[in-house]
C-alpha cells in the first residue's frame, strides 16, 4: 500500500511541476515572439537596463520552466522562479497603487502569483519526486559509489 501511495505522490509531483512550468515556458516564449512590445512595457513600468533584464527573464522563464519539467536542479530552479515571481508581482501587479478596474484585475493576478509562489516553495521543500532527472542522478550516484569503493579496496 505504501508503494502505491508513493507512486501516486510521485505522479502528482511530476504533474504539479509540469503544470507550474507550462506557465513560465509559455510566458518566456511570448516574450520572445513579442520582444519589442515586452521591452516597451518593461520600460514604461520604469525598469532599468531592459536590454539586460528582458533576456535574463526569458532565459529564466524558458530555461527554468524546462528544468522544472525535467526535474533537473529542481529545488534551485523552483526557488529562483519563486523569487522571480515575487519580484514580478511587486513590480507589475502592485494593485495597492492602482485605481478603478486595474485594482481588481491586478489583485487577481497578484493572488494567483502568490499561489504559484506557494507551489514553487512546496517543490523546493519536498523536491521533484521520483520521476525527475534529479532522482535519476541520485540513484545512479548511489549505485556507482559502492562499485567504486569495492574497486578502491582491491
């Protein structure tokens, strides 16, 4: 019974990683296809060095999203994406400084981002689950160490 629960948890961990990551990969690809518009928006929001920040943002969203899907360096990419989402929420969805319809829309975006941050912190805390590159590397390393140790003794 415990094995079934673990398999279910591992499938849920994979599904959770994929579902969170899809948003980041999609957003990064959208920034690539709408590069000039995104750069203009970032500039209009007062961000400095957009020529540096935008490529870094795309790299983190696409690269970090793909790493999250694969389960590679999962905890660190989850933490990096969580920190990025905190910054994006504070910079672009600051509903407390808005008025009219923008308040309701940005409150919704802000709280959605808070939930995403929670999911990413859960991935950071508990890891990627069994279906991940990280676990595969861990299993490979744990089987390689005894073989190496036995050769070293000879």
